[in-house]
């Protein structure tokens, strides 16, 4: 069974630009969550989508947004990039079955803002 | 606010030298506590889920335990390939969605 895939794996953007990252969950998984990982703050929750609806949101500015499609694939968008947005962005999917709550992570997208 | 604290931040072991990693947590209702392993430049790899105090789970040289305030990841006779960052995370009851709150991780280095 294929794991969570994320594209692109690496991105370099300039301050002020916007970026869109993509995530394909494990087949059959309907919940997709996004996390930001930095050396200083560690892993922080961005938002979660389930059945195309945002179910939960972390403490990030409105420049960070996301969406989920009917096939459970998800995208996240960051507008007006700042230097501090440089990070590893991780996507995780979950089966959402009673008693099963594990989240499986993709390899991440390394975003560098210059 | 949920809080997860892992200690130590870094741990150096000789091959075969057993030890334990600690994860202390405060959360408003615990649905599950998760352990992950992360290698440099990769996403976290799922290891264990623990749901209630007293529960234990094992996988090869790793054993995870849970109390009402903390969890331990015991590593028995580690090998160099066990070198990685180990992350602990907590999850609230289902009405709060699937959000995970992570600790800062323990960076484990096992020398041959």
C-alpha cells in the first residue's frame, strides 16, 4: 500500500510570493492534517481536513490556508511568504475508523524563503 | 493548553547500553499518546499508540509504557540503526479532531 505522498519535495521562494503544496493521503484515509516543523518550534499543527471540511485549525495567521478535494487529496497555500515560513511542511493522513487514530506522515516539503 | 515535554533533549549511548526516554504530558482528556521516530530529512514514522494508564507495547528493541502523567520509551540493547529523533505526541478526544500536540523530541545517538 502506497504511503502519504507530498509534492514538491523542495521549494525555494522569495519573500512576498505565494506557494501551494500538495498531499495525497494513503488510499482510504479521509482525514488529512498539516504540520509545520522548524528547529526552534518543533512540530506544530496547522489544520485538519475531513470530508472536504476544515475540522480543526492551529494558531497560525490567515496567510496559511488549505483545502481538501473529494478524493481526499489536500493542498495548503501560504500567501505573502515571510522568511520565518522557511520550514519542513508535513502532511499526515488518518483512517478515521473507530479505535484507530494513528496518523501516518509523508516525507514533507522543504520550503526555503529567501 | 496541552503540553508535552520530552527529556533528555539528546542522549548518547554505546551499542548495547539500554536506556529510557521520557515524555511528560498535560492534556484535557487523553484519547491517545503516540510515539514516532524521525530520521533526518524524513517525515515521522509511526511506532506506537497508547490509550490508557498501565498499557505497554513492544516492537523489536523498543517498549512503550504509559502512566497518567508520562510515558516512557525503553530501548533495550540499542544498535547504531536506532539512532534517530524520537517524538511523543498527545491527542484529545474525538470531538477535538485529530490534532496532535508534539513534544520537542529526544535525539538519540547510538555509537558502535
